[in-house]
C-alpha cells in the first residue's frame, strides 16, 4: 500500500482534486490565498521538476515543489 498522493506527483495535463493540506498554518494560509483549498479541482499545466504551474478556477499559479508535496490530492 502506498501513501497518499500529492500534487507534486500529478503530471502535466492531468487534473486532481485537493483533499487536504499537510502543512503548518502559514503554508495553509498562503495556499488558501492562491485558491488551493480542499475540494477544489486543479489542472496541472507544467510539472518539470521545479515549480509547478497549475490552473485553479480562472487563474494560474506557480507552486513550489516542496509546497506541492504537502498538498494531498485524489
């Protein structure tokens, strides 16, 4: 059995639903300000090993790889 899937593992062109955030208050607050909340669908536009580009709602945001590894998705 594997652990939970994170946003960092989602490939470009795939969509995922955020199910949780495994991080401290500051990181959670920052992600919330970007629209990355549990229950939100994201579309990964680029994931090349560094910062990721994701589409959230009508916007696009860059997510640092370390932060993306704390965002749990389904």
